C-alpha cells in the first residue's frame, strides 16, 4: 500500500537552531507510527509539519491520495488546554471535535435524528470516542473537576471524535496512569485496524510496543535505534 505521506530532507530552523535536520520518512497508512526521542529531539516539530502548523525551512512534504486541507487532520498537541474556566462538560468538550466537520458539511449536531430515533452520525462519533476512552461515567462532569489523566483522555477523545484519516498525538499518555495508558494504546490499535493512520510522539512503552513503525530522532536527525525487542514484531515499515 502506498504511504500516506512522504517527507524528504525536511529541515526546520528556528532562528539559528536546527530543530530538524534533513529528515526523510514515509508514514504508512492504517498503521501506528511512533516518533521517539529525548526532550528537544524534534518530535513535536515533526508532528507540527504533518499537522501543517510548522513550516518547513527546506525539504518537501508530499501527500499521496490524501486531502490535507484544514479539518482533515486531527492533531492533539502536547500540553493542549481545555477551557476549564467555562462550565463545560466532558461530553461537550469531546463534541467540539466535530466542529471542523460540521463547518465543512454544515451538519448540525443533534443527539438523535427525529425520523428514525437513531443517533446522528455526528453524535455517534462523539459517543464512540467517549466510550473508547472510558469516559462514559464522566460525560456530564465539568472540565474543571477532572484529574490530569481524565483531562488528557478527554483531549484524546476530542481528537478521535474528529474521525479523520490522519490522527496526530503528541505525548498522549504523559501524566496518565498505567491503566489509562493501556486503554489509550488499545484504542489507537483499534482505530489503526479500522484504517486510521496514527502518528504518536511518545516516550511511553505501551505506545512503543503498540507501534507498527518507529521513527527515532536525536538532535533533529533520524537514528532509528531499536528500542525494545518486541517492537520489531509489529513493525511494518522502517523507512529511511
Ligand atoms: N518555536 C520555537 N522557537 C525556537 N526553538 C524552538 C521552537 N520550538 C522548538 N524549538 C527547539 O527545537 C528543538 C526541537 O523541539 P521539539 O519541541 O520539536 O522537541 P521534542 O522532541 O518534541 O521535545 P519534548 O520531548 O521536550 O517535547 C528544541 O531544541 C527546541 O528548544
């Protein structure tokens, strides 16, 4: 299967600092690619390039049979914030994930379609994302009343609810306990099995063991060291 995207010789410079230096890679479709590396190695910069928020200083990014226009890529940045000062519930925050799609299609979010008594597909995506992240019991809880891990799961659910072909997650399990981390990993595996292309920046062993492909960065360059013996078993691509 053709990759979703090809990055060739990508360099990103912030003033005089080179955050990424000539990185080339392909992202496999319907697979989990985990980007690993020490602090400052360029993981977030790489995700920013894919999200379209970080411009390349040089090099190229090519999409294959994929429309990368705004709203087509779900991106959950590191330290993303939720509007905790507003009296907003978990359910409403996850539903915000549907905004881009609604803006594009003009569909209104309704809890149920009146004609058939079935959930609209919009509400269905929200419901599914909430269930997948185990947030059902917290659906009506205010954001300001969540623990850090619950808040993080809400953000991931918001990203998943977007139902995009490409999902980018920056350190999704940072500050999350082992059980939640496992839940997130299995949720991502299920999404990839259904055809979603997922790129995760992470240090977390759960995510790394769930990876189909691993990209290792050091000081803005690809090194692709083998991290754990189990990783190779699920690896579908290691492209250089
Ligand atoms: N906006 C910016 N301006 C200047 N330098 C930046 C900027 N963003 C990132 N950098 C630098 O670029 C390098 C790569 O940063 P990046 O955030 O991509 O790394 P990272 O691997 O995601 O790190 P972490 O694990 O700490 O999140 C770092 O040295 C960082 O200080």
